[in-house]
């Protein structure tokens, strides 16, 4: 078995491997590329693309990145797949051990699956992906508190977003407001990497973020969508002192309206926990569609 790095010459073959193995929640190729080669933290050294001996057939792909977090440097597994024909032969374990050896030399002491914010595809291991769950568990990964993705059916939903709501203006973000919103999110929501996620939405044409402004023309809230894959919703937020006024719900309508206008009959609300599930269920009839378990392993 020969292994090489992920690059522009083999990324299509790797994507085909995912399609052939019917990986759950397969995203369009464009977004697969955005989340790998175009990720700001992409390093080919942490990718293992393996082919069958004396053949051009791709049979395995392990793709990881290293990000700096509040816990230090963390290795995030973005992709972890062995072709069904070649499973149960120790290939996956060998590739994982090789990857761990490589990232350990970079000062990494934690490896996690999936939740590589700001540029990620899923917030953990999809519990429907049973083989992956038990593969990671066998290799000493531990589970943490579950997260959910919610689905909203848009096909028969009448959505009428308002440009003016009470004394607030709601609109698609303009180029001149990109930096203002980035600073707004970074200042008022500093606990995560939402600002970096919002920034990714600016790359779409047109930008897939809507903002709310007060009468002084100051940003007080926003909602982004489709920077992870078409129809993905989030992040979103409103200034704490402005909550409870319906601004968040109006921003949500704008995002769902835009998703539907882009020929998506469903929206996926990403990474939802706690009582937020109840909120989306009540406001737009969203339902839990996928349950994820974050899985991590300490590297000694």
C-alpha cells in the first residue's frame, strides 16, 4: 500500500472514495475542497491518501489539521475512511498511528474528530456512522456530551422576511460592513471562533450573512448560512441587551429565505445544544435529524 499527500491532483479521487462508500452527510465537492485544500490551516503533512499496491485506486484517506485552541494545539480529524473492501485489515489503525506520530512532533497532545471550527463539516461523530464510532472507541477515543443538527423543511414554508422591523433595519451584509461585523462578533461573542466562521460566509457570492442595525446604524445582530455547505445555518447572535425583541427570529427568516431562494428545500441548523433545540422547534418547526458525539483522545 502506497501513501501520499492530499493535493489538487488526487482530491477528486479522494472525493470519489467518499461517494463510493456512501459516507453519511456527503457535501458537494466544492465544499469538500474548501474544507481541505483551502482551509487556512491545511498542511499536506497531516494527510494520508493511500492507494492499492500497483494500482491507482484510492482505498483510504485520513485528513487532519492542527488548530490552536484554548487547550493548546489540537489535531482535528476531518476525514477518516477506509474503503469497505479493505476494512478489518488494520489499515485504519496503522494510518491513525502514523498520523498521531506526525502531530505529536508538533506539540499536539489532543486529537479530536470532526469539530474543527471554524471550517468544519460536522460537530463530532455522526452516530449513524457505526463503524467509525467503534473504530475510534477501539483506538482509545473517549466520548463527550452530545450535539445535534436540526433540519427545517422549507419546501412548503412561506417565508416573508422584513427589511424594517420595529426601529431596526435588516439587510444582507455589504462589503463595507465586513470588518465591522467581524469586530462585533469577536468582541461580543469571544468564547468561540464565530467571528472566523462569519468571515468564511463573506467568501460566498453574494455573502451569506444578514445583519440587523439600530437607528444609530450600529450592528446589533447577525445570522450566517451556507459557509460550511449549502443550506447550513449558523452561527447567529444578537447583543445580549437586545434579546427578547424578536430580532433573532427576523434574522433567521432572512437566512432561511435566502437558503430557499438558492434552491435548497432543507436547512440544517448546525451544532445545537440544550434549550436552543426547543427554541428552533417552536419558532420554525425544526426537528432533530442527526446526533453527534464528540470523540477525543489524549496523546501521551
